[in-house]
């Protein structure tokens, strides 16, 4: 997602997903691919359940910066799998 002007933004992300049992997944908002402290986590149970998590972040961005959501799992091992059921990602400019 590309930011249209310099300013303060509200970025919202939600996902429901299934995946590797007992794995914990971390979702992180990044601007221009740079690591940030804006993240949320969800651990799946052992029974193949579908989990949901959300991320709401107020942050600064410059015109033409690119926003994205990255996902990783450190507890599910190198073969941890995630299957997305539904997701939304939107950004609202609140101060320019």
C-alpha cells in the first residue's frame, strides 16, 4: 500500500487463519520494509483451529512510502504453515 502524502496515519490489519498446530505467528506493519515495533501475535491450538488477530497502529509516513504486513513464526519451526481465511488491510490519513 502506498501512502499518498506526508502525515500521520491509522493503519488497520485483521486476519483469520489456520496453520501448523501450536505455532505462534507474528504479524508486523512495516513501512518501506523496515522492521518496526508495530506487531501482534497469535498462537494456534493443537486441534487445527482457525485463529484471528488484529493490529491497529498510529504512525508517521511520507509521500510514496510503502506500507506492508509481514508474517513470521519462530515457534512453528522452519516449515510452519499459515493458511489465510480472510484478511483486511487499510490505512486512513488522519493528519497531513
